[in-house]
């Protein structure tokens, strides 16, 4: 019975698909010739890959700079009152800060902590998301309903203001912040992973595994997860982006003590009134640009990952 | 008649969720203030005992009046009175400026935030949907990659970094030796110190001058999302039957895009707009700090830095309620605009 219904639904879907396809081709034939359309497609694919490649290259460069850079460009330990807020020169090619220290060296060492913490946050959040999402989708029933409802409620609580309020109650350390961020972002990932698992659940190989009475752990880790890797990787980079946003935001507001990162640089530069001193504008501009590059690279990577693993979205 | 009953059930269900969410947040705040180890009340008492040599009973009675909580009573009754006050919108008085009602502080700050974030949201919505529809409809044109590229670029960059770039561009860099575009004193505050608030020209123009950059920031930080959403939604409608027929009838492209495709593509976007309305209040924290704009976000920051707990909890609650209510609005709008959703929700509720 069920099988028959499924069959008829499939036929119906195919009919609709055929119709829209013929419509689409008719529409396109009237508009452009085939050749130019294909050229367009190739250019589009190249462009999309270009963006992803660019993102990957930028990210790798930033990681390289943050790991190896500090060896060649050590931080200035002592301040030099004679070289305060200097314009870029041959010696300090991004100028100096309000204590006469080299800005380029600070940029080089300022990314490590940010990257490590963002990576940590995204890892914990993905683990929580997979665990809750997969079990909720596979077990179903009351547990599933409750979790979906709770996720719904949780998503309406504004996250950044909550972080600000929390930082009023606790002095958050950097690692604690990473964990708190990961826990706070459980709902969004839970939802997307649950939906993905639900759609995978009806696929043949998973149904077979269920029929063979495979243990749940085996089904999740051997059957379902490998088919979601691209999806998870795309979400991972987006989570890193959110973590960087929250960290830099909180640091900029002065609510988080971190010793050396780009957010702190923006905070210090802003509070030192650098915008009134056009010579030393790189003190503010440089960390802002690097953060932008880092976030852009993450977003680009996630976008091209999604397109590679989810060609259906391409339109 | 049956449909109407379904719709009522649908709304009742959503209302239940709203109340539940608000209850969760208020309870969360209560536990943060009252139950956490080293919570603010405990710290306040400790501080009095250690620094001023007050006895513990004396200190705790002072704390009771300050936090308007009867610390002697059981935890449950404390919680109940707290909830009663919250329902009556009585959040007590501010620590920082004693005697001033928290609600009056919020009422004074809220219009500024609503004004700047709201106009930024509205402008970006209008411009973004038009650009998105055009980009989807003219997919072969030379300007489509520019629109799509710029919008995906803008939607990726954090809003406060956009604000920094705008401040540098308009307020700091000198173009052609003539000074900056916006004088630097207009980068801070809500209006210039000299003018008297009220419905007079100097005040209004001063307010607009000062709001220019914050609004521009909100505009740029949100326009990308509208373009992307509208582009996707329009692309989905391009090959629908009604669009094909409109094309077959030989209607003008502008008419097809405006009356046939645009209208249908707007449905999901409008609900998204209703949803984003809620972030008007909460989404302005860092931007208001950057522009020293005296809105709710800046007030929350000040309250947090000074540990002004009543103010903190009230502002956070207002922010949450705004989002919850706008979510409700979005869901109802969606139900009204798209009968299929309503029917589904109603049947589920009736089950």
C-alpha cells in the first residue's frame, strides 16, 4: 500500500518536473541560442569556484601568517615614547600605535587566538548539533517534538545581547566564551542537521541499515554522517564566522579580556581616538581589514562547499 | 466557518509559544540574579559587610529594598513576586540613577533606536527587493554580477566593521584637501548640543544629520540579505505558469516583473521583513557604541558596565519581547497570505 502511494507520488513529481523543464527550455530557446547559454554556464561555474578558491587561499595565508609570522615579526615588548602614532614608514610599514609599537607585528600575532577560539567554538557546536540533530531525527516521537519546540523558543532569544548581559554577570575567559558561544548556538545547527538527517533517513541505504537492525551509532556515524560532510563543513565555516563576530564584538565593547588580537587592536585604536589623527589611521584600518578578509574567506568557502555538495541549489 | 476556527486555533497556539518564550527568558534572568553563586545580591551584601562593617542582617535588609526582593521569604515566593512585578511591567528603579524608574529610561531611549534602525531596515528593504528582482529577471545582463557580488560581499561583513569603514570614509578622510564630507562632531550623539529638542527646524535637521551615518550603516549591513533573498525568490517564480502566460500575452517586461512575478516573489520576503522587525531593538548594540548614539543598545551597555541589574534585565526583556512578537506577526502574516500554511497549522492544532 505504502509502496504504491510512493510510486504514484513519484510519477506525479516526474510529470511536474517534465513540464517545468520543457517550459524552461522553450523559454530559453526563444531568448538565446544554446551556445551562448553553455558559455554562460561555464563562466558561472568558473566564477563560483574562483570565489571558493580565493576564500581558501586567503584563509590559508592568514593561518600561515598567524603561525609562522610571529617568528620573523616579534611583538615590540617595550614602548618607545619617541615613536608614538607614526605614519607608515620603511621601518614600520603600517606605522606605530599609541605606545610606539609596530602595528604590523601586532597584526601578525593578533589572529592566532581568534582563529583557535573560533575553531574550538565551531567544533563544540557542530558536535552538539550532530548529536542532538541526528538522535532527534532518528528517534522521533515526543523527544523530537520537544527539542524542535525548544529550538524554536531558543532561536527567538537575541544572542548578542544575551552575551552582553552574561558578561555582566561573569568574567568570561576566552575558552569559557568559546564554550558558551557553542552552547548558545545549538538551536540553529540542530534544526538544519535534523532536517538533513530526516531527508537522508528515507534513502535506500539507510532504510536497509535499519532493516538489518544495525546499531544506532553505526547508522549515524557510518551511514548518515559521511553523506553530510560537505553540509557540515559549510556550517562549520559559518559557525566560525559567528564566533569571530561575537568575540570581536565583545572585545570591542570592552566586555572581554583578551591580551592580543585584532578585536583588541580595534578597541584600543578607537579609545585612543585614532580617527582624529589621520597619520595613524592604519592602527584602526589594518585590523578591520584583516577581520573582514578572514570572515569573507570563511563565507566564500562555505558558499562554494554548499554548491559543490548541493548542486540542486545552483540556479 | 470551519476555516475561521482553524485560524483561531493557529493563532492561539502561536500565542501560547510567545508566552512560553517570555516566561523562559524572565525565569532565566531571575536565576541569574538570585541563584548563581556570587550573584549580584550576594556580592552586594558581601560588599556592605566587608567594606562598611554593616551586620549581615542589616546588609541583607538593605539589599531587599534595593532589589525589591524579600530575601527572608522562600525562594518560591520570591520567584512568584518577581513574576508578578514582571507581568505588571514593574522592573524597579535603576541603581545608577536612584529613584528613576527603569521603564521611563527605556521609554526615553527607545524612540531613537526605533528611528535609526527602523529607517535603515525600511530603506534597505525597499532598495534591496527592487535590486534583487531586477537581478533575477535580467540574469544575462552585465550588471547582474555586480549586484549579486556586492550584495553577497556586504552581507558577509559584520555591521560594526561597515560602520568603521563608513566613519573613516565620510568623517575622517579628507577628499581633495577640502575636509571630510561629514564634520566630525556629527559622528557622535543624537543631536548637536546647542539646539533645543522639539518640533523646530534646527533640531530636526540636527537629528537627521546625526542619524545619517548610523542609518547608512544599517542600510548597508542589511541590503545584501534582501537582494539575495529577493533574487532567489524571484528566480523561483520566473518559470511559473502565470509568468509564462504573461510572457505569451506579450506584456511588457516591466509589467511582468512588477505585477506578476514581483508580487508572488514578495510573499516570503514580507514575512522575513516582519521577522527582522524584531531585531530593530537588539541589533544596534555595537553600532550605537561606535556613534555614541543614545539608544537602547548603548543603555544596555552602560547598564552592563555599571552592573545596573534592573535596567539590564528590563532592556534584555524588551529586546526578546520585540523579537517574539515580530515572529508572531510573521507567522500570522504568512498564514494570512498563504492559506496552505494556515490549514496545516490548524489541523495540527486540532489533532
